[in-house]
């Protein structure tokens, strides 16, 4: 078995379209969409899942934890602040320590791009590494829960127009979403943002992915079926590159007026955390077209499918 075999969950690039479809189908079996209740079972009984988050997180960490618990797994949380890393232990040795404890899956989030790839190479087939976000590079579980949400509300990916708005340049979510949408056959993907927030680097998968880059929101939002808004990720940029929040809201914030440019049945998504009055108005976030809270519930089902795929 190669070091990066199927049982690690690292990025969208390493998943085939078929695997993505299978994960979406599997995820549907864990949720009753009539009342949005999660359907627990014991597929992962006696499996140990360790959550190692080296960056802040609310929904990703807690929904991974809930997903593991709904499948009967035991969960442990790695607290970097009170761990032996503080005493000079290397991350490699920490991973070996966790493997020695019998951890079967290590869910990792870190600001270092590529860290889950390194960890997967180290762990080999001893445990599976699940990427919960590495730097600006990839956030594959968020992308797939977003695909699940889109599929639920729009039934099909055929002929959809999808606008991703805001700080795309620093967004691992947008990178993974764009790759997933392309694997599912979506042709009309628009990145809508000021020039400074659009990916430019030719080595960036998104910059060369053939998506529309649009600086004018009235053009970018026109007749969209799905609008995905993103937070300005100040922690990933120099202060000088950060636009003024009020000015950004005035020019790009998703207000009711801008939303009315999209199709009347367009849905509004956001991976969270949301900054009301910057990338989105409170009225839109709480409005009838917003599916931001259901996205979170779909995230539990989708993460259950990932555990089932990796550990089952
Ligand atoms: C995102 C992340 O951490 O990449 N949030 C999330 O996982 N739900 C987006 C963000 O931080 O803005």
C-alpha cells in the first residue's frame, strides 16, 4: 500500500469524481433530510479518533468530533498549548506517540501547507490522516459538505452558475470547492472579488483552473444559482493588503440588493465564521435564501462518510 493510499483524506486533487460521488451518496444515508436528524450507528466502535487542531475552529472541529461519536468511535483532543510540543517534542515524535497509543485517525488542521501530506507519508497504513485545513491550500471536507448542500437544494450540478465571493486568494475553502465543482462537471464558476483577493499565481491550481475572475459584483452575481460568501482572512495576509471593512462591504458585501441580481431561487452559503456587515449583511445571512445553518448539519453527515470511508 502506498503512503498516500485511499484511506488518507488529504485534498480534492487526490479524490476521483467517482469517490466524491460515493462520499456524497454515503453521507446522505446518515441524515434524514425531512427533519435534518442525524442517523447514528456503530460502524466505528472501538476506533480511536484524535482531533489535532493547531488553528482556531468551532464548526469543523466540533462536527468532526460529533461525526466520530455518532459512529461509536472514541475521540480524544490534542491540545497543542498543553502538550509535550511545549517541552520541545517535534511534531513527528508527537505523531509517533499518538500512533503508539493506538489512534486510528488523526484529524489535523494547521497553518503549514502540506503538513497533512507529510503526516500521511509518516503514518503510512498505520493510521489515516484527515485534513481539516492546511494553510491556504486545502479544506476538502468543507468543500464536500458544500457540494452536499448544493446537491440537496439544486438536485443536480448540471448547468449551475456558482459565484464564490470575497477573499478567494487566502481561502483553502475556495480552492477545494473549485476543484470539487470541476470534478462534478460545473462549468460556470465565477470568483467575484477585488483584484487583490483574486488568485494570480500561475502555480495556483485555481488561477489556472479556467474559472471566471470577476471584479464587478453586478456581473459576477448575475443569474447565479449559488452564492458562496467568504470571510476576509486577515490572519493570512499582511495588514497593508487588507481592505477597509466598511469600504469592502459597500463595494462587495452581499446585501439584499446584490442578492436580487442572482436567480430568484439562488441559495446563499458561507463556510463560517461569518463577519456580518463585511462580506454579508445580517439580513441576507438570516434571510430565506440563506442555507448557512443547514450547511453545518450536512457537515456532520459528510464527516461521518469520511470516517466510514477511511476507517470502515
Ligand atoms: C474556514 C477555514 O477555517 O478555512 N472555516 C471553516 O473551516 N468552516 C474559513 C475561514 O476561516 O474563514
